C-alpha cells in the first residue's frame, strides 16, 4: 500500500507528496475490516490541517463509491481533475468530468461513479458548513517584503 511522503515541515507549514495522479490507485483507505476503498487517501491529518480535511481519489473505469453518505456538519467541495463520470445528490444524477466542481451540503445524499473509459480523478475538500463569512474574504495581508528565491 502506498504511503504519503512528507516533503518539508516547520512551525508554520507542512508539505506532502501524494505521488502522481496516475498512482492514486495504489492507495487503499481502510475504514474497517470489511470496508476498504481502493484509490482513496486522506491528507489533512498528515498536513496538520485544523480547519478542513481533504481526500484524493481515483475511480477506475466501471467503479463507483458503492454507497450513499451524508455528514452531520461538513459541507464538501468535489473537484474533478481528470476523466468522466456521474455524480448523484438526493437522487439527481448529472455528468462530471475534468474541470467540474460540485458543492454538497451536509444533508445531501451523495455518491460518485466512473462510467467513462479512463480513471476519474477527484479532490474532495470538507469543512464545517457556515464558517466562512464575508470578513474572511479579506483575511489575507499582502506583505511589502521582496520575494527571494
């Protein structure tokens, strides 16, 4: 089973490498003795993220999530980075593919499948719903320091 590589780490950052998108299928997420999800890896804990979680997943052609799920408090953003497939929320099915982004509220009953002929690659970011405010849009500070490489 593939492992996440830590590239660099210090007080204010952590950088990891999950490998090539074509190698995501080498990961296996084990949620229990009978629940193993091939091609999926979570990275937030390895990064030390405190406000969100993310996962990367590659669905081989003809595969799917295999279950519907909801969340109690977490909204999710799904970014599709390659391939083609279908997404389902609350019984509504629609096409997704490279460049598609889907937001699902916590109560949305969701699932994904690859009905294409190449891997469907997805990045999912989950975070507590309702926490980003208008003030957060102005959170960044541009520093006067010159960037030195």
